[in-house]
């Protein structure tokens, strides 16, 4: 009797053998087509979680498949080893960040090996090692030389109690308090380092050279946020000037107030003494909020008047200047012209604070509305009848409703004008009726007043208040109108349309308005065409010890001086002590801080900020080519961060896999980095990864995201111990579509375990049937499903459909279990089936198939074999099922030869008893045959 499947023995055995044989070493070989497969490198948090396995096992399976297809595949692994958790661990456990990190690296490396992936461990790169980060510093210096690295002031989250800056994840709760001491966090301006990623904004919007998911490209497009418009100069009454960027210069005549970001440099200067206390209080309040909180569309609008006024350059209107937290210094100029009639946020702000709202763009749909209250006209019923006969849509509100009376919907200029004329005839003394939407007018007994300017708005409100006590509760005409729910959808809009109430441009059509106004602004010297981006430069400074030191010193004589290339790396001091407060230890390390100026030899201090960890992962695909390249050799500006021969062969990455959560950070940064490297002359291509695939997420059995606090975390080490790595890999690739993920099922993995055990039995247990008399049809049937499975699995791996590939393998397993107890098991077809099954499973279950491959008498590793090929003639079915329809409704299904021609298919369909019964005496108009699928008979 064959021995039992024992993964605890088999898997470590083959992992050791593969390592000893260098089976997965990938070397430059110009005679082969290369394939660089890369999966996102992990952070060494301590333990691999099931999400790591879910990301890496399918990536490994596809890399193995391509290797068997004949490609020279590079599939490396490393660790993104800098980051805040190491400092937190140092504070909590009294262990140095380096020790904590490298201990975790060692543990996770061991866990990754247990996965059985074909990583070439010779190429491992750990980003916290000086041999790695000296090249990150080298890239910084190259960026500095190109003008892409610069220093400027920027706000950071700061804890006044701990006297330190905080990372985003250290700011907790809606009140934004410090995780360590619960003190409220504030914003503080610090001089920090940036990369000028905006210099590549337009290039980053070009996705023509990459095959990435549309969702990722859309996310990057929105993140970069390119918009065309105009920069317009506004002057204050005190003579100061500031610019605003607007995508809608055609709405300038509707700008009724200005809003500055609380951080805008002009705020202090413009604020009058009467409003200074309120402004300072508001600035302090805004500093405690995150950018996401400030721009949230569902939050109540807040703001403070500065006491200052600006002059609208197109109509000389005097407009108040406010500050509000929904305006950000990081977008545009930090100042906006508020056009509340055509922007929802501005509209809400204006209503909140009683600011004027004047429409200047006509609604393109021609829609207007009117509410006629009881008593406003002589006879409401007669008016309704008259309007109904004229084709005007109107409904009656009942007593007690907010809008008791007649609700009128008007469409088009002609209908609206006739309605206004009718109203003027019937409106009662001391009352009025308004029309709002495309047309803006108030009908009073003595005439019609157009709502077309702030002066008209004031006049209208005054007349309404004189007639009705109810109107005294409102500060502006638009606030009064907004109290009527029927008007909610017509009070403002942001669409393009004909310009109104806009001086010389009134009547200008929407299609040309923006361009004509921009051209006129340029001629007048008050504005010009501009392109703006939501993307802002990459802030790389971190006030942290555990990161790549920025290679800059500050000299009393020379100022800001870059560290020479030959002095790299600037090494983190190993004896640094991390303060309990979380402050940057480099600020207090005398040996690191004090140095000499490389330019004049005088006294200097080092930059104590370290680089954002995304810096390390922006070029790591290059580091894998020759890790820690040039170690022991001084660098120069002409050096290369990797072996040029390796780079010219392997780069760019052919296939990248990872989570979509990195779409707008890492994936933009690495694209920027690659374009900068091209401009440095290091590479001759512009995109880092040709293809990208985003995997989904493994959820807990409760359907929620896994977390220790929920108690739903699945530990892969426990699963490997219970089932073996091959079973875990199989289930992870089978239980859900890779791009979607789904909830873990502890029962489901047992099915994968049975499948793997069945394969073991098929290859090792003796066949019991007599070896003579195998029916040719049975042999043919087994060969057919083998070749169909080869085709199916090949196509599915190509399309990342691992779940259906494994389902096909399970179907083959079932067919072979049936055949095993028949004479077919003693034929060459059976041997072909066993070998094909093992070869097809090699990408998914590398250990068990290696063991079985040798047990059936093979000498060379299964992972060095060629991928099996299918024969279409053998895979072809002998019969197919034709669906027979009558007028598109299914009436029968018939089995026919697979090679049947259209005429014969039609004949057999017509002869079907079910078809004849439904056709009856009807005339057959035509017959549509879809070969191998259906026959549709059209009758009447």
C-alpha cells in the first residue's frame, strides 16, 4: 500500500533541495525572452498574514507558469523596512528599531520560504540597510541637481505636549488628538523637503504606454486633477493683489465674495482690527482639522469675515473677503472667487452667512419654476385653468403644506414670458409672485423687476419685506427663495450655458464663453489662461529617526550644501536613543548632528529629517537587479544604482501585482521616479511596469476586514502546519476570483485538502483493474478531457482566473478517479493524464507535484519541464448540444455531431417533435443557425 501524503515532510525537503540546486536563480540570458514578474514588497511587521499569501501565491503561480512556457522569469522579493511601527516598538519594548526590524525580516523570510514561492533570494533587498539607502540618497542628490528636490514651508500635524510632529496614523479621533498623550493636535509650518512631481503632471496623465486597470488610471487621473481655466488678479481696497484660479472665467460677473484659505499669507495683513480676534480663533480651529475633514462636502459650512473688501475686476463690484476651511492652500492659489449661483459649496456658504447670490449663466434646460400663494392673485383656480389650457404644468398644494398654492413648472423662454405677462395682469396689490430658474424675475403689481444684480436683489428683498412680515426673517433674496423646497433644484447649477447679467458678454453662448472671456481678460491685463493641478509636490520630509537620512548639511557660511556623492551613505547612528515622546532622535545625537561643510570645511549641521518611506519603494524594482550594488566603492554622479547589464535586460517590469489601495501614492510615485530616471539618462523608457493587476482582499469569516480587535484573523502558519503550504495555496486561488477576494471559509479549505490528497492517491496507489480490453472510446474520452484541461488551465492562468483553472483541475481529477478502476488506467493515455495533471498543478502546488514527479520515475525537476500543449483535434467534443428556439424562445435541446453543417442542423431542428408542435401551421419566415450553439426558427 502506498504511503500517505505528508506535507510536513515533503515541503521542507523540496524547499531545501531547490535552494541547494539554485533552481530559481534568474540570470541574464539574451537567448531567452525575459519576463520580470513583481509583487509588492511587504513591510516587516513581524508575521506574514493571510493577505500576504493571497497576494503572493497567485503571483508565484503565474511566474511558474511563464517559466514553464520558456520565459526567463525574474521573481524577486525584499522588505520595505523603514517606517513608524519600528519606532513605536522601540519606545514600547526598549529595543532598537534596527533590531526589531531585522528580527522581523528574518521571521518573515522564513515564512515566505515556507510558501514554496520561486523567489530568487540572492536578489533580496532590505531598504533599511545602508547599502540600499545610499542609492536612495544618490537619487535625492540627482533630483537636487535637476531642480526636482527643493525646500519649502509646509504644514504638519504637531503635538504641543510631546513637542513633535505626528504621522497621520498617530492622530486619533474626530477631535484629532495625539495617540500618546491625548493632547489636541495642531497644524504647524515647518521648512521641509519636496520632490517637484508636478513638473511631470501632464506626462503622468498619459497612460498610453501601460496596460493598467481602468479603475487605477481613473483614480490617478482624478488625483492629478488637471483643469484648464484662468488666473485672475483681484485687488483689495487697500491696494494688495492676489490671484485666483478658476475653471469658469465665464462666471466672473457672479462673484459676490472672496474666500481665502485660513493659511493664506495675506490673511493677517488684510484682517481689520474689528475682526482680528474672530479670524485668529478660526485659524486656530482650522489648524486642528485634516485636509479630508476640511473638504468634506457633508460638513456644515463655517467661515469668518476679515473686514476687508476686494474689487471684482470685471464689473468693479465691492465684494467681501472671508476665510473658510473648505479652501485649501494646496490647491490653486489658496484663494477663490465665490460664485454661489453656480457652485454648490459657495451657494451653501452664501446662504449660511447671508451673502448675495446672482445668477450669471442661463440654465441650458430652459426650466423655470414659480409658486403662486393663495391671495397673491385674484382667482387661483382661474389661473390654474388658464395655465392648463396653455399647456403649462402646474399642481396644487394642499393646506398645511410648506408650499400651499399653485406650483408652476415652465419650460422654454416663450412659455415663461407668457406666464410673466399673465401674472402681471392678475397679481394682487401688496403681493408678488416670483419666477426662478432659467428666468429670474419678481412680478409686482406695478411691474416686473428682474433679479439680475446685487442692487436689484436688495431692492426686491426690501419690497417683499415691506409687503410681508414673513420676509423679514431673511437677509438676502436668495435665502428667502431657498426656504421653498419646490425651488431646490433650480436655485443654482454648474452647467455651461448662455451668459446672462454679464455686461458686454451677456448673450455669449456657453460653447465659446470660457475662451472668449479668457481672451478678454488677457487683453485687459487682469488674467490669463492657466492650467491647474490638484496634484501637489511630494512632501518627502519626515521628522523621524527610522528613515533614509536626507543628504544635506547647513553651513554657517555656505548655507544649504548637498553631501558629495563619494561621502554616501549618510548613515543612521546605531546608538541613537528614541525619546519616549517620539521626537526625532537625530536632533539630539551630537555625533550625527554636527559635521563639517564639504564645501568650505567650516562648521555645519546635518539635516535631521529623513525621507518618506515611499522613496524606498519608488525604485526598488531596480534594486533587485543587483542589490547593494557598488558596495565598498565610492559613488559619483555618473554611477549607476544597479548593474547596467542587468537593467538593460530585465527592465521594465513586465507584470506588477498588488492592492489598489496604492493607486494614488506608491503607483504615482514610482511612475514619477521612472520618468525622472529617464531624464537623468539612466534608462530609456518612461514607465516602471508595463502591466498591473490588482488583487482583492481576504476577509474574515464574518465578512469583515480581518483585524486583531475583531478576532477574525487567520494565521497562515497554523494552516500550513495543519494542511501544508500546497493546500493553503490551492484554497487561496480557488475560493474566490483573485481580483475580488471574499470571506474566508474554514470548511472550504477541507475541499482543497481532499483534492490534493486525491492527486497523491492517483499518482501513487496501484491500479486495480485488469490491464486488457480498454475500450477505444474510453481512452479517447480520457485524452479529450486531459487536452481540454490543458487548454482551460492555460487560458485561465493567462487571464489571472486561478479559481476556474483549479476547478478545471478538479474536474480532471474526478474523471481520472473514475478511469482509475478501469482498463484505461493501464494505457498510455493514463500515463499522459498523470503527467499532464502534475505539470498543470506545478504552478499551484509546487511541493507535492515535485515529489510525485520523481516517484513516477522522472529525474529532472518538474519545474524545469515545458508546459504541456493541447491538441485541438483531441480536445474537440464529438457531439454538442444545440439549443433550438422559436422566435427566440427555447423549445428544445438536441445532441448533434460537433462537425455538423448548418443545413443538417436546420433539418434536425425542424424534425424535433417539440418544434413541430409549436410551429403548427405557422409560416417559417427564416432560420438562423449559430454553428455549434443554436438554431432559431422565426415564424409568423
